[in-house]
């Protein structure tokens, strides 16, 4: 008799206890799936709602082995984990989704880029760079983007090198450089795949970035694009997850070029900032879909039920310490607005503290409302 996926009978573990894990667990609770979480922060957002919460390093071999050895299924909310431990756990019979070989490719932007080339997936031209000295000797035409091959997240580990003076701030680590792509929009598609090979793809969304923090400031669903672009982006996302033979949830970030073609920027093998709106705006949220995919359940409908805009709540510059959401009460008075706070007690500049989803029937009206909502609230700290 196959082990049931609900209740205490199955032990599902997640590496990472941040906001993505927290929202994953919130969905799991709805159908009595017990989730065990590991995170290095003893006050991580998952602490208060995980069935069991363990404190420990995600990159330490022994810690990951010890956490995973009694789990039936293990998943992630962050790529920076010890892949060697996951490979050994997989050999010992633990189901690891996304699979360790997939995480190994995606967590290294150099390997990720080579995967695109090997599989004829459109992406920006790039160079592999071993050190700052090597970069200085083989400077690509300005301007270009430098990305750390591993360890970057939330806009960190990425910078634009505009001229010779900017070379002074170049990363002195394994990195890649990319040509600056003259794109019109940044898009994202989330796709899921289970062990049966069933795939479900979400409608394409449009992302607007904060230029200072390199973080998504607004997300618009649906994206203002043609049906041709929509189909093309979705087909590429499905192709990538199938070529990887990946089980789990995959976010695919695109550049939309002026000629209407799309080019893959990066991928993430987990729930993603560009899918938070799905909690209110789609039949199945990305977090529920992640759970369904790694537990080999039937995948849920990705159909949109209403238009939406998502705003990231990040710490204001100049504020660090015990968080204070200035203007939260005014936001909560608004109709068609849902606030999600991540349970982080302390704020610092540009730290993700929560998000707000604004939803309705007409996307343009929702956009206008979202811009006014954003001005109502600031993430500050008690003095």
C-alpha cells in the first residue's frame, strides 16, 4: 500500500525557513501535510508554523544529512544548499525534489547558461570569468552585467559595469558577464511538473524592478503582451522543465525584446517572488502547486480568477531594528487588498518583510490602485 501524503504518516522536509517556506507550509496545513523545516536562523519565519523546526546550516554536509535521513521527501526554498548531502540522501532512498543534479545546474549561473546553450534555449551571450584579474584582461564591451556564479539572491551578486571606473567594484569570484540586452519588459512564467511528467504552467506576468535595490517593486498579472509572446514564453518554460526532467516548481525569468522575441534571463527551482499573487489571483497558488508536484499529487488548475498587482514590502533606507509598518492600518481599510507579512521581527534596508496583493477585474484599475497603496505604507523601525 502506497504511503499516504497527508498527516503524520509522511515526513516532508524543506531546506530553508524563510518566507517562501512559510507560505508553502501555510498551504500544506490546509490539507494536513506536516512539514519539517531547517534554517540557520533560530527566528526564521517558519519557526512558529512548521510541524518541526530545526536550526542548522543548509550548506553543511553533516547537518543536511542529519536533517534529511528520516524524511520521505525533501524539497527546498533556496538553492544555496549542500548538494553533495542531497545526492547521498537520494542514493539512500530519500526522494529529493527538485533533484540534486537539477539544483547543481541551477545554483551555478555558469552551468545554467551552458544548459541553455546545449538545449538551444534563447539567452544573452555570456563569458565565464574566474577572477577580477581575468575580467580586467578580457573586458567585454561596456556596458555589461556581471553576476556571481553562486550565492547571489534578491539582487545581490549582480551588478552593471558601465565603464572603466566601475571595474574597480567588479566581483573577484567565479562569475559570468553578459551583454546588456535592450529589452522592453521583464516577464516571468512559473511551471510545475510532478513525477508522472504532468506539467501545468501559469499565465505570464510582468515585473517592474526597483533600480536601486534590483528587486521586484511591482508585479502585474496578466502581463500586457501579445498572445504570441504568451504562448512562446509558456512553451519555453515547459521545454526547460522537461529537458531538466525536474520534479517541482520552476520560475523562468525572461527579457522581452523589441522584436517580440523572448530571451531567458535566469531560472529558480522553487516558489518565486513573481508568483506571490497566485495566492489570491489563481485557482491554485504557486505554493500549493509546489507541494502537489513534490508529493506527486495531481497538479492544480493554474487558471486566473482575477487580475492582480503584487507589491514587495521592503525595509526603507535608513531604518534598522524592530520593524514598524507605518501606514498598515490605512492599507487594511482598502477593499480588494491582501497583506502578507513574513514574521520577521527586525528590518533593515531593502530586506523583504512582506508583500501586498491588490486584485480586481480590470488590470489597469488595479495598477492605479496599487501605486497609491504603495505610497500609503513604509517599512520602518521603532526608534
